[in-house]
C-alpha cells in the first residue's frame, strides 16, 4: 500500500510517501502549499492518505475513515488545540479535494494515551465539568511516544512489553510520557497541549487561578489564552523561542537566557522524576523530537542531578549524537538513555492500512 502521510503543524506541513512502510519521498512545506501537496499525489497516486490530528477528544480513541461527519466532529474540537487543529483541518479538506478517489484516514495524537489510568487522567474538578465537557487529561504527541517505545525495544533487542520507558519528546512543543510495558500510563500534557513542560512559546503548567486573576483585572480572556500558547515559555523568559538560540545567548552572558534554561531544566527534571514514579522504576529514558534528538546540551540539562534514578550520560556519546538513533548512556548503565528519531509517519501509515483493510 502506498500511503501519503500529512502531518500539519502550526507553521509547517510534513509530507511523506510510504510504500508498504518504506519511505519513498519526504518534504516539509508551508501548510498552504497546494502545489507541493498535489505533487505528491501526481504520477503514481497513493492508495490512501493519512492525516495526523492532534486532538481527538473523548470520541476518537483510534484511527477513523474520514467523511463529512468526521470532519465536522474534528472541527468541533478546534478550540482545544487551536494552533494545530485548524491547520490540520485545512490540509485535510484540501487533500480530500485534490485526492478524492482514495480513502482518507484521521489518526489522533491523543489515542495512544487512552490507556492512562483514571488516577492519572482525572482532574479533581466538579462532576459536571468532567461528564458534560470532557475535562480530563488527554495527552498528546502520542504517535511519537508510541514509536519511541517500539524503537527502543528494537535498539536494545528487547520486547517493548518488558520495558519501563520514559520518552522525552522535545521540540517547539514538548511532553514526557511514562510507558509501562508498551502502554502509556501518564504524560505531562493534559486537557490541551499548553500544559506540562516549559516550551518554546507555551507556558506549561500554571496555577489555574492566574488566567482568572488576569481576566478579573481587565485582560481579555481570549488574549490571555493566546498569550499562554504563543507568547509564553522560553519566548517570554528569554525573548527567543528557539532553544538553541537561547543556549547561545546564555553562553554569551545573557542573564535572562540563563534563567530561562534554569526554569526549563527544573520543570524537565521534576517531570522526569514524576514519570519514573508512574512506571514504578525506569529501564530506559529516550529523547525524541527536533531538540531531543539533536541538542546534547539540552539532554544533559534534563538529566542533571537525576543520578538517584540511575540516569547517567556518557559525555562523548551524548555530544556525538546530533541526529539519528543513538545510545547515550555508558556501557553497563543501570538505566539506558537513547536518542530516537521520531517516525510518526510509520505509525500513521500502519493505522491507515488497518482502517483501509477493515473498509475493504
């Protein structure tokens, strides 16, 4: 099966064409580049198209064939992940027009976290909020976390069902996931992708009274929500959302940048310890995502002081790993540390094949 995978972010669109799981062609373009999208579908057209959708809410717990009703239901969830849901929907609609003769399948980042137990997923808020509005922890980056758990087993020659893994998926957005024997049991993102770690432009965890207090002092609630997504995080602390540029500024003596990295590191280490508690111990820590895979200094900062969990980096291996799968821990380490290249496209292609097979 030839599968075209469309992974729409807030500012880019990743296109991958896979033939029975083998990548034939990839590109990253502007989300509005219809020519690039059409180019992937011309010549030898795909048998199906898979779409990464960030938020599935309560109703989408697995991949689903797309029709007009599914589009409407996904659109109803737009407000829960405004930076991602809107662009993904725009791409989905245009792709259905450009490639109308093949099945389209929506694959949801929240679906991997459907195994999180109630103790980790439930917020202590009024029952009406939970029952009527679906207020709970959903979690995100599910396909990246799922791939990391699988690839970790392959790299170590172990069955993923025997491993306790914490995956740190770190890019412009970032989340940690506790994966106990192949199943997600906790994660740092919650009802929306804004919560959890400090990110490039997102605040991460915040006292819920803060937005209410700001609104009570005259700030527009929509402006507050937008600022927590687009004007917070490293951008708010250091004036720059790119972690590498923040590190360079800190190295040059910028006190704001140094503080921003201290805040980031503090939250990351606290989160890693919490995820290790969720798996009742740790066999492997993996780093994925654009920053996690390529930035040795960020990995070192994340595990600094966590030797009591058995986490130790080999400095030379860590410094050498700037992309691609790699072992980062010393030989014989009690807890292995790996860098894993994210392959969300492979997970999506597999889900598309499963849905298309059922439909056939």
